C-alpha cells in the first residue's frame, strides 16, 4: 500500500464529524480517532512501513519511545519494523508495583526518537519529551503520524525539539 492509499484508509477508518473537545481543551468539528486506525493490523503494518521511511538513520538513535496510551500500538509495530527497542512513557508513575514513569529498559545518555500519533498543540508529546530529557536521554526527533496543523509544529520548535510528521490534516483531505 502506498502512502496516498494509507492516508485514505486512515481517514475512512478514523475521521469523525461532530462536536468534540480535544486534549488541548479546544473544540473541534472533527476528530481523528487514533484507536479506530491504531487497532487495525491492515493499517498498522503499512503505517509502520511508512513511518520507518521518515525515521532518522537507525544508527543515530538507541530506541523509540511512545507516550501512553495512544501511541503505544504505533510505537510497538514501528519497533518491530525497524528492530529497535522501545520504551513506554507514562503520564505519571502508576503508584504501585515498580512505580515507574518509563516502562521498558531506558538508560541515561541514550538517544531516543519519540513517536506520537496525533498532534494538535503537542501537549502530550512535549510532556513526554520533557520527562525523557529530565531523566537524562536525548530526544533526536519527534515523529508524528498526523499533524492537525493547529500549533504543534511551532510549539515543538519553540521547546527546542525537531518534528517530522507522516501526514498533515490536509494530506488526509480534511
């Protein structure tokens, strides 16, 4: 499946119209439900192939990272596609068990590519990136599946990170 066909499949599976409140608190007349495309192997596999094409060179980073919960499936299949380990970034320590913010192996000094599904203002991605940076790892780049073109790129640049996205909302015909 080529990138244009993948865009059509994502939109067909996950584009909803209505009145929605986004994580950013903004109101929107449309919503791209990441779980409606991120739970379908027929979309996830070609999505991983396309994301692999826009990753920085594999030797330039040690592992992938995906913020919970939305980016976990995408990060998992991408990690399998490129044979790189990954770590999950929690919003907060869970308060029981190992009580960690990061799940999986993560070592100070490593270089990480952060994967995000849908970016509006990039609040979740930036929060995860800052937790990773505070832990002592370098963020090589933030890679997004879809940029809603509502300030995410500017906010990420302002925070000192690099962003690359597979699709912009306009690529999906939105």
